[in-house]
C-alpha cells in the first residue's frame, strides 16, 4: 500500500509530495487535466499560451527567497523584468518578479518530476477505515492509502472532509475571493515595450503582456486580463451564461490602451471561484494524527504562492 495520497498538484500539493517522497511512497491526484492548480498555464492551439493564474512570484521570507533563488540558479525560473506600469500610483516597493522559464507551472512540474501522478481524477469521497484511507474518484474507482494529504481551497476541504474536522477548524473565518480572468490575442498589434499594467478602474484591475515574458517569438500579442475584486464578485456566478461579461472586460482594456478590437483573433474567459484568502488563520497547516490526515494550502496563511509553499513545508515537518 502506498504511504501518501496527495490531493492536488498545485504549489502546496507538489511541494509536500516532493518533500515526503524522500522518505515515503507518494501518489498525487488532481481533478484538472494538468499540473499547477491556481498556478497552471493555459495553452491553446497555435502556441497561444497564457499564465491565467499566478503571474509572478516575489518572495518575502528569507527561507522562501532562498528556495526561489535556487530554482532561478537551476534555470527553472527567470526574472520578469522590463516595464511594469502602475496607474493606481500607490506607493509600492518594487520587487523582483520571478516567472517560470516556459510557463508559470514550471515550479510545480519541477517538484513533481519523479513523482507518481494522475490527472483528470476528481476525488468525490474520502473514508477512513481505521488503519487506512479509502479514496473514491468520480468514475467510482477506489484506492487505498495509509495517509491522506488534502490541499484544496478551504470551501472544497469542508465539503470533502467535514466528518474528520473539528468545530474549531470548520468555523475558521476563511473567505476565498473570486477572480475573473480573460485571455485575449491581437493579430498584427505592435507589441508595446510594457510587461504589465495596473489600472485605476472599476472593472479592469491588471493586464499582463504574455509576450514580454520572452518565452516565444510571435507577431501575435497575448494579454491576460484580471478583473477587480468588486467586479469579479458581481460576475463570478454568471460569467458562463452571460457572454457579455468577457466582452465588457475586453472593451475596457481596448478603451484604456487604444488596442484595436478588430484585431482580436482569440478570447477566452476563466472564472476562479476561490482565488485568494487575505486573512491569516491561527494555523499554517494541520496534521491530524488519529486519522493520518494532513492539510495544507495557501489559504492558511495568505493569498500567495509563498503561503502555499510555507504551509506545505510546515506540514512536512509535523509529519516527519
Ligand atoms: C487569478 C490568480 C492570480 C494569482 N496571481 C498570483 C501571483 O501573481 N503571485 C502569487 O504569489 N500568487 C498568485 N495567486 C495565488 C496563487 O495562485 C495561490 O496562492 C497558489 O497557487 C495556491 O496553491 P495551492 O497548492 O495551495 O492551491 P491550488 O493551486 O488551488 O491547488 C489545489 C489543487 O487541488 C485540486 N483539487 C481540488 N479539489 C479536488 C478534488 N476533489 N479532487 C482532485 N483534485 C482537486 C485542484 O484542481 C488544484 O490543482 C493567484 C491566484 C489566482 C487565482
């Protein structure tokens, strides 16, 4: 029987899997078609590639900075330099922005390189049978593992593992905020010398110029647009049926930048229901020994990749 079933191939799942794999057998399962979770990259035909979740990593703590610098040295990550415009004029310290060499799920792919993994595998039920876990997938297949690690966002965790969590955990005040993201490609649009733009707008918060990440050469100009929190909250439950939502965000972008709408050759919307939690919980991770159940994820500590990584390492220490 394999030691650890890890649910989730995002930053926290891949990190804990990587650390545990030096001592235990590990198998990672994810409902998505590829690795990365909220740091995944969307690649469509004709080389249209967008980081539609995580845009960059700016490490803050000493320990995470050391880890990121190691990945930079090993050429997994590179620096996203150039011209980041901020029209909100908020006073922010300029930080180094690290991105994946090929895509922003490079960190996760590196972590999972030698680890057994299964994608397109949604977990629908978990059941602790005294000495081991029985995990059921959507296709009704069942797996048995000694221990279980859950790395999904808090609302999904509560749904899946309610029976195994005490009241204190179930009542944690975690609010995962939504984000509406649109990927858009312009043909024969002159690529401006701009990497990202932070807008002072009620709908459009931010836009990233994917070409400026210098991963490919193309005469197609690719942008990832992120909506404001207020507008994301208003539209998250209807963006799939209301097709005008994508066009409203794009129209705001073309209006504010002067890009020509008639040069658009591709557009796609993605709604992140559980993007970020801004409030810290009293925990960094949980290890519930009586069930051999571990829980980690960014939401314990904050809204960033760094929080996911710190949570996973904290859990690994508890297990070891
Ligand atoms: C639009 C957006 C932009 C962001 N930008 C940045 C940024 O620029 N910099 C930054 O540092 N952070 C950013 N973040 C936050 C960052 O993405 C997260 O902090 C981090 O990726 C969380 O990693 P995680 O492993 O904890 O969770 P996730 O990445 O959410 O991983 C959880 C995984 O569990 C899987 N899963 C869930 N339920 C099941 C199930 N039932 N069965 C099987 N699998 C399941 C999911 O598919 C997912 O892969 C951004 C987030 C979003 C949404």
